[in-house]
């Protein structure tokens, strides 16, 4: 496959950073207040993965809030999502889907990494996906094309077999880069240690 880096020209002031969400004593709620102020209360959605949701569910401040309710309640994913939506107007979406670079790759990569949050100033579609013709279409060798996917089949005598390949070329594109607020989660290094900004 072909690997490329695309710059969507997200405004510099939209690029955010938070620290120490892995630490149960850290105030995630205070960070969300700051983020909404920075975005002038435009944030409608945050996309995280299961690791970041784990940070939220382990957070002491949230545990204390839920413990104060009568009758007794428990800090569950649904409770946390509802609380954040009601308090900050932010819908929490947990996306833990993975992908591989190719069919033979044994490594799975997360669409939403463990140290990233996608804050969005929309509760609708972020943009569109644009498709173009595949090399198989350009060279007229596609056996069939449907829904922007080209299917090519060919036969070999040795080894005997019929080989099928599907290909598509697509680029997701936000309708307005200003609605994107990418956020990095960092970890404050222990004294004398290097900073670790990963999972």
C-alpha cells in the first residue's frame, strides 16, 4: 500500500494537550472545563478509546461524585457518559476499532491511539470521504467495479488457483478543519525520568 501524511490545516489554537489522566487523583473534570473555555463552549463530542475510558472510570473525583448520590450508584461507562454530557454538553464516543496495514500484517493499530482524544465542535458528520479511480480502472483490468471498489481476478497454473483482489482509493476530508480539536494526553515524568507521552 501507499503511506502518506495529510495536513488538514487545523488551526494552531485548536491543538490541545492534557496531562496525567492515567493518575486517578488528577482532575479530568477540571481539564474538561478548561477545554470548553478554550473552545468557547463549542465542543459537542469527544472520541476516545477504551484505555482513556478506563482512566475516566478509575478517576477518584468521579468516584466521589457518584458515591454521593442517593440511592447509591456506581461509576459505570454509561454513568460517566451521561454525567459528562449533562455537565459539559459533550457526548462521549468510545472507539476501540483497529486496523492492519495489510492482510499479512500481524500488528493491529488503533484508529484512536491510547494517548489521543478527538474533541469535535459538531454532533453531526465531520466531513466526507472522497473517492477516485483505482489503478485497475485506469488500466482497464478491473473485472468489476461497484461502490468505488474495483475487483480484479486472475488465474495461475502453478500454483493452480484463482486470485481475487479488491482495491479502492479514498481520502476522508473534514468539511471544516476549525471543528477539529485534536488533543494529546501526556504523562508528567517522575523526577529525573524522561517524559512518557504514550500509553
